[in-house]
């Protein structure tokens, strides 16, 4: 299951995504965590110290390796240099699976210990000095989008992505890559503004969206969120001494998280799991191709010098049963 956490800056999106990742790991569910936020804080939220977080390999730096591996023997893609972030898989492409080992994970994944359980963590990587003034955020998350396009995941296999703040993810097709999107909203006008944007943009693409109210301090806050988000409001979270201690670098064991917040995480888990029954792999593949063709026409053909529409395999549908060739 592919799960996104979104919300405005400062809403608590990274904190809640890290709690959900901890919950899944404690439930012995295989989980890959992906930090796709321009501000790389997910590693720290999962307990890494500053040096460990800084040492995480940047997916963007491994883009040539990622492209070469995923291309496999796909005859529609003559070279990895012609692949762009939206290139869809086809016959002969190598696919990624949550529980496997492969060269992409070897290069990009680091295992994070979580009270005796573990999650695998990937990060887009921060801006470097050479990026300043010339690169945009979306150039960094291209590796994430390409991996999601080639990812086959099943029930009780999770990829949890901490997305960039605000509605920036709509500048690419990545927002359609998820089985469930949890939008973290504070009970303020600014807090629900991103919700309205997401709701409007996602409507035409059938993106499942639920609101997680955060920093809710009483009945008035709850009533405000219910009025503004209606049936999309799934659950609310209030103050947490456990989270406060974690943010000070003094985390307690996860099983000491307040019961009310543990129940909120259970609700997120059940809601995500229920989305499995609504999966439509044909629509998923169709949307993937739609955004690839848009990107090809907008900039990809000019950048690569080839007609990227030729990369589309009309007979291929990504699914749990899709075959992938073994590495040579």
C-alpha cells in the first residue's frame, strides 16, 4: 500500500508520518519510509541523530543507477539516458517490491532500528550548493516518482511517503501514485487552506483523501475542522508528551505512546488497509501514462531528443502479478 502524508508547513505532517511508520513497524508490517520533503526531517523524526540523518544516501544522486536497473530489457527504452521521471514500465522492465533486496535498495535504503523492529528509509536528499539558484524541488523527487511508477506492493506491505509541504506535489503526477493520502490539518484557516487545494486538484483523478486533524485542543477545534472538512475528517490528534520528548531527543519506547494517539494510528492503519479493496491497477497505469505523455510533450522530448511517447507499452498493466526479469 502506498501512503502519502501531506499538509502545510508546520502542520505536523512529518511527525505523524513517522508515528505511522513506527506503528506499522511495531505491527511487524514491512514498511519502506520515503522522505520526499524538501526539508529532510523524517530521519530525525525516526530517531536518527544529526550525523546519521546527514549520511543518508540521496536518491537523486543515484538516478543513473535507478534508471539503468528499472529499464531492464524493455525494448521500448533503448538507453537509460532517455528515461525521465515519468517513464512507465513495460514488458522487460524491472519492478520493485517492498520486501526484496535489489541494487536500487542497496544504493538508496538504510535500515532504521525502531525499538527492536525496523523500517527501511529512503530520502530524496537535500539541496546542495550546486543546486542553489538553478534547481527546483521537483528535480529532486524525480527518482521517487520513477521508483513509485515501477513499484508493486501488496496488502500489508507499505510505502509511506512524507511529501513536501503545501500543494507542490501537484506540479507532477506523483499525487496520483498513492492508495491513500492523509492530509494533516491544524484547526486554523491556513491549516485547512491546503486541504481545499488538495481536494480540488485531486477530485478529477479519484485520489483517496482523508484529513487528520492535528494540534486539536478542545471541542471548538474539533467543531471547526468538522465544519471545514466534513466527512473527510478521519481522526484528530492532540498534545503528546511522547512526541515532545522525542523532539527533544529523549524518545521513550513507542509502546509508551498515549493510548488515544495509538488508537488514532490504528484508525489510519485500518483506513489504509481498506483502500486495498478499491485498487484499480488499470486506472493506475492509465494515469501513469497520462502524466508521462504530458511531461514528454511539455519538456521531455526536447530534453532527451527522442519521442518519449514510444516508451509506452499499450499492452502492459502494472499489477501484483506483473512479471519482472531477473538481473543479469
